[in-house]
């Protein structure tokens, strides 16, 4: 399970590139040209059109957020200052807050915190949950979040070309910006937006060689070059840099019970299979909402809100080792 606000912040991060470049709908917010290739310009107008065509799902998420906030105000269910402060402190304690502020900006992170807590409060008012669910959620997260030893966060740079990666490692060892190096030298699979994606040392979806390297590397330092054997796909090479280390935690259930209640309520409110009256009331709010979309290219967002698709059958989660850090190897060796 994840923290209440972090779930929604992850959804908001998908919109970060769109928001940053379109400048809240003003063409002046987009650099022109958006890029050049060997001196030839790619016009910003082409970029904006392409982004807008992909933006209906993002806009529908933001519309639903505003519906929740409007509803919460009517029901006197907006989060209290204590709730907001508790959630922000939780994100800081888990080493998430600064990363999200860097990605979205502090105002947008606080907006997402308001949304997730408002949604949780509405679910507590109209949904169904009990103390056993809250206790179970705490126990599931206990050894990774509440009662644990020190915890390291790291970035990974990956390349099929060992010489390229060695060049990046040398520059990282000299103190050059790791996000800039990731953009220049690393495969995009380990990037998140324009930054190197952050991982935790207990991430079971990463190859053991990578997490072992993180565990044995000091904060602020880089590991050696690590070869990864990917079967018929061949080899790749990685190194890790430790960017953050959290102190150990020993937090009892009673101290974080209210925080976990908010998380459980939010997660249940997001479930397609929840049958509480919250879902019926939310559907009715969406149908009755007066929504005006001022871009023909984004009118599809209205359908996402008013006529959401039927729930898909539950899927079994893949085993921990099923997710690879590397994409399929290209047929030809990539150049520099």
C-alpha cells in the first residue's frame, strides 16, 4: 500500500509535462522552437498539438479532483489543518515530499494533498470501513514504513554501452548533477520526466545485483559498474548513486492511526469494486456537474468523466521478478 497523498501525486505527475509546457493554456508558456535537431527547429505548435491530443485522460482526472473538492466543501468535509500537516509530515518522513515538490511545485503538491484528504473524508462519511481494515493496513506497511532500519534512496543509470556508462560514472564521481547525467547517458526506462527515477533499496522489482549495490554504497557515493545478464536479450551495465538516507523508524500504530485511516479511506474510494454509497453519490455528482471544456481537442475528457468504462476483471499481480529494469535490447548496437 502507498501513502494517501502519494497515490494522487503520482497521478498528478503524469500531467506535469503538459502543465509546464502549455503554461496554463497560454501559448506564451511554450518555448519556440521547442527543440532543434542539427540546427533544424521543431515548432512549439506541433508539440502542443500532439500533447493536447493525449491530454483528455489527464484533464478528466483534474475535473474529477475538482468535483471532489466542490462536493467536500458542500459537505463540510474539507481537510483540517491538522490533517494537512500530518500528511505533509508523513510524506517528509518517508522521503517523498521533496521529490514531489521538485516534480510538481509545492503549491500543486499541497493541492493534491487537499484532494486526497477531501476524498478520504467523503469516503469516511458515505463509505464503509472498520478498525480491522486500518490495523491490517498498518501491519502490511509496518516493516517498510513504520518499524524499520535506516533506508537508502538511489538512482540508477543504465546503458548497453559500457564505455558510455563508465564516462557517466566518472563524471558522477566528480560531483556532476546526476539528473543531467541520466538524461545524457542513461536509457529512458530509468528516467521519470526529466530526472533520474528514485528507487528504494528494498524495491523487490529491481534486480538483486542493483539493490545489493545500493545497500553497500554510502550516502552521496556511487557504486561500481554492475553487469546485468538478461538472458537472450544480452547484457547491460548499471551503476547506482545514493541520493538520500532516512533514519530508522519505530512508530507504533496508535501514533499513526489517523494517518492510516485516511489512507485506507482514500484507497477504498478509488476501488472500482467498492459498492458503498460513496460510489453512487460520486457518480451522480459527476453526471450532474456543469463541465465546460474550452478546447475541441480535449472534449474527450467529458466522456471519461460522464461515461467511465465498466470495471475490468481483477488481474493477478505479476511475481516480483517479472518486472525488468531494462527494455528489450535493440537489434543494432546503439551509437553514442
